[in-house]
C-alpha cells in the first residue's frame, strides 16, 4: 500500500473511532403539570461493550421548583421500568438547581428497552412512583437515537 493510501486509511479509522464514541440522545415528553420542561437522555454506547451496562445522562431544563407542583413535593426522582415488566425502580434523585431550574442525573442500567419517568416526590426515596410526572418516555437502546 502506498503512503497516500495509508494516510487516508489512518484518517478514516480515526474518524470512525470518533463516531463510535459519540453520544446519542433521546428527548422525553413533558408532563401535563410542567409543559415547559425539556428533558434529554444522552446515551453512551461505548460503555455497553465494556460492562454490559448503558451509561445514561439525564438533563432536564425549565423545571419548576417541586413545591410549585404541590406543597408536599420537595424533590424530583427518576424511575425506570424494563419493558415487559410491571417493575418500577427508583434510580435516583435528580440533582436539581432551583436557581437555574434544571437538574441532572447519571444512570447506569443493564436494560435495552424501558420507560423512564421524572416525578415530583415528597422525599428522595419513595417506595412507589408518584403521579406528578414532569417528563417521561419509552427508550429502545437497541436502535440508534437522534
């Protein structure tokens, strides 16, 4: 192989490697009680090959303080439910900044297909998912996201 072909092949491989490390994202739907909420889940596909888990980063913007949705609410909790089950798991409390009206949470999950919810809750460790949903969506990580 001549030098120019080697250089082109090297550049192509570097570009391909950069693409495979790129994060994909999916947009969640806002809930009725917080229609201005914008939530995006970033998916790190690179992690899946090493551990079998998916690393997700949830970013939520334009989120009202929880107490605006009801006096009893003090925080936001993120929930996952694997497709085909009735099981709902509390995967963590959203790190919420009331001044900026945004929050985030990093999530590690072994599931490829699931529903995700962000709910207003009275405490960070409720046993059951509440009904005040500020964002939700069905994700299928087997398919490329937008």
